[in-house]
C-alpha cells in the first residue's frame, strides 16, 4: 500500500522518533501487524502482462485512456466481448448489476473457479434478463459469491459498494489471501492469518470496501476534507453510492485478479519485490505445475547481443539469474513451478538495475533443451533504478500519539524492510533475513536488556515495549528509559520512521501521573492538506487543530487558535475557539490571488495568546503549471493516487497532473510510470523536503492533454 505523508500529528511525531522503545520486548510471530492508513495486502504481480497486455483495438478506447490497459486485459481473458459488433467497448457506460454478475462469472472462470450448476437462487425479478446473465446470477448466488433470494434489480446501475461485495465474493473463491471465517469476517493474508482490514474510508464502514482498499483494488474516489478521528485515518472518500462505468469496472476486476492465479497462456515473468516470478499457464489459463524454467539477464546496452543470428544464446553476454548451473539450458538444477504454476527465481548479481536498465528472459522446456530460434522467450525489460528486492531501509511505524506512556502500559512497533518501491521480504543480500540489536536501559538495572530482532518471511518484525512497574530509585515523577537500535547482520543501515527520519538512539518517558495539558505536557497538532489546487484565482482549505494531553487523550473545551503566515490573500478567522468533545476545532478558510504560494499554519492552545504553540504545517497553494520548466524545480508534495505533483517552477508551487500516456525519466534514463510513481510515493510518505527535482515539457492542463515528458532527479 502506498502511504501518503500528511501534515498531521507532527508535534508528537518528533517525540515518537526520539522516544521509541523501553522495557519488556515480546517479538510477534508472522504475519506482521497491519498498519492503519496503508494498504497492507497489495501485490506487485499483475494478471495483465505479456499477451494479456496486447491492444484489443477497441475503436473508442484511445491510446491515452486511463483504463486502456485494464480494458485490453479483460478482453484477453474473455471477461468482456465488447459492445455493438465487438469493435467498441463503451468505457463510459454504467455497468448494470446483471452485467456485473456476468463479468464476475467470466472472471471466476478465467481464475479456474468452478461455480457449479446454475440452480435457482430464488431471485424474483430476473426472468426477463438474458440467459447468460440469469445463469451467472444464479451461479454466483448458489456458490455463495453473492447473497441469494429476493430482488436482484438486474437493470439497476451497480454502485461502488455493491461492486466491492462482488469483488470480495470473487476473491474469497479465487485468491489464496482472502477468506471468510465462520462468523463472516473477511480475513486477509496467508492461510492461518486472522488479520482483518484495519482502515476505513471516512464515508463508509463497509468491511468489504475496507478489504478491497487493503488489497490495493481501490484507492478511493475523492479527497475527504474532514477526517473522523475515531477511525483509522484515510484521507479519501470512497463514494459508496456512486456508479461504476465499464472502464472503471475493468480496472477493479484486473486489480482483483492480480491476487489470483490468472496469468496469460504460456510463459510470463515479473518482479514481486524479491524474486523474478515466472508463471506458466496452459491455453485455458490453468497453472502448469512441474515445469522447469530458466532465467537469464543482461544489461540493456548488451541486450541486442544476447541472441545470435541463428537464435541461440551467447553465453558470453548473459548472466544466470538463478541457482542453476547453466544459463540458456534446461537442466536438473533449474527451478520448477509449483501447484500454482509459478516459480520464484532468485536474481543473482542484479541488486540494482545498472545504468540504462536491464533485460531479463524466461522460458520453459524439457531437460536438455537449449535456447534456439524456435524457443518462445519471454523478455522483461527493467528500467534503471527499478526494484529487484534488496532492502535499502527499515521503516518503523507505531500507533503512539503521546508525549508519555503510562507505567504498566506498552507500545507496539513494527519494523519493515523496504527498497525504493516498498516492502521486501529479505535483507540487503536479497536472500536472508535481517537482524537488529535492541538495547534498552532502565533505571535500577546495571546492564541494559539486549535482544536480537530477526525479520520474518515478510521482511517484518513487531515488538511490544512497556515498563511494568515504577523503579524503586525513581519514587515520584517521570521515568526515563533510553534505547539504542543497531542494524547488524544483513540489515540496511538506514532506519526511517513513518513520521519522519530520526536517530537510532533516544528515550521514552513513562509516568503514572494524572492526565495533564499544562505547558510542556499538552500536544497541539494541526491536520490539513499538504497542497491545494488554485483555480481561477480562488481556492479553499480546512485545517483541524487538536489538543491532546500527555497520554494522547483529547482535551475537550480547550481554547485553540490558528495563525497563517507566508501567503497574502488568505481569509482565516483569528481569535480563540473552543474545541469539541474530541479536543478538536475545524477552521475553514479561503485564498484569493492570481497565483499560488507557500503558507505556514501554526496552531496554539491556551486561554491567552501566550499558550502552548504546536508544530506548524506547510500548505502549498499551487496554480496550474506552465508548458515547460527545464531547470528542474524542487518537488514539494503530491498524491500518486490522484497522479498529482506539486513542484517549483522558479516562481512558486505549481500543480502537474500526469497519466500513463506521458513519458518519464528517472535520473537521466527512461523509466516506467510504475517506477516513477514509486519514487514519488516514497518521497511523499516521508513528507517535508522530498529531495527530488522535476523538469517537464509539453505540459497542458486538462484531461485531453498532449504527451508530457517528465524528468525526475
């Protein structure tokens, strides 16, 4: 899941970084603890690779259409047959409930799910529906994919909430990482996991919608101005009552199918973040088990020399990419596909894709076969800097939101290995777990408590830390516990906290005193958007100021204020305002100006202007970018879900909106939109100065844009 950094909890975040851990450590078993505000069960694999990504030539689906790849993919798997005479797709046409049943039934067939006979699911209103739809509706209900009986409403446009229910029903049948327990709870993760979706959109509590967010099937629909502090903090609305058009339907279904065994016929290959996953399928897309696969690679500048004129493999130009003895030959040491038709192949020597990128080939055959002109090779091109699963940092997250922790309590922390794209399963060598030493020094103990933390097979380790009783030497007041966290065997040296980077030594403060919001104890935070789009010289924003006591509890009735500096043209109420029962007060305000600028919002708490000030937040008010900026301006903020980038054009912050049809460069070399977005997302997650610069050319705002070239460095 992509975690986008927001200007929230910033005042306690600094403390949380410097006060990580203390006392008793209890290492949790796999799976790792899910993290709120992050899609925890996404996959890097896709059903839309190889032949499944080929253009189906629908005349009403343009090259730059946002869902073109997904539309071509559902056509390849027979999930759609187009509209009219089959030459059109009608991507903007709403999907009815009957049509959705047909799409899901066809997707289930592609995934190898046997829905059984049609039966009679006792729907009262489907007799006039065409036969395939009747069969699909009855099959899905009989198999338990959807509820049975009553009115089905076949001609109604399906809502986004109803679509989520269809997709979860499909995934329960077709995906190994989605199940329902005996009580009907949706369980996510490997078999045996009891994890449920821990994120909620502000506008719905539907567990099926939460599940498809956690799986990366949906990213939300529109920005949410106000978050519900009682729920995990997603900043997008889902819009459950909205309808779904055929283009969106294709995207939702293909994202869901990525979690199943659906892959194109023959051999395909892709990265899963740690290995090259080679998939072998028959002509009906069924997994082929026991197939020996061979993988080899070369730098892009040597790729044209790998295959000789007669189609054979030039062994001087290739590097073997697995533990087999011979590249370009099937032998007894090659990996074989499992029951799922996949083989995870370790990539030897390819830690970071070299300058110019690399090409990876995969194929299958019988023992003794060598690469020849007749060999069907699958080639996977990888851009420079792309991930191949070698950890470069450790991300630490925690739910703590207080200056102090009560004596007798504990705090849960999760460490996750990551690379330039996201979570990985192994340490810096790409093969083995990583280890860290955690040393905790408490009063009254002459020697620190030391424990070795070892990453599990997901690249994570979670631990609970607390102080059970007050030390005898500290009779009253706060108790300070210091810690040191040291990367050791195979662990990356960079340790990153979700709230910002920090040192690996620090302290945590425990107390058993009464709740206090006195100066030095109160935490004052401001939540707001990191950027606002200025259109026509006008835009609006909102910011919520919250006061928390030393233990992170809200302080109702607190007097709060908010000051804006750095940007003229802002209309913001001044003075002191009374916080609600959650210790919060929401400020709504406007900006009028010919262009944007950078604003600083400073919250404060107290009966007078001399109260406690909180950590300030920065808001970038961004006008539309101009056609080009060759010098390369600092990247301030953005949102990869909306495909927004806020950068500096020499005069101030501007907004750019990119799409799949654009061209992308990373550090001087062409790259894919996926790698481009991964670098942006990682920078946005960390907040503050991203350290990136962006140049662009041929840009024009609007949905029907020319091809824009972006260069990120």
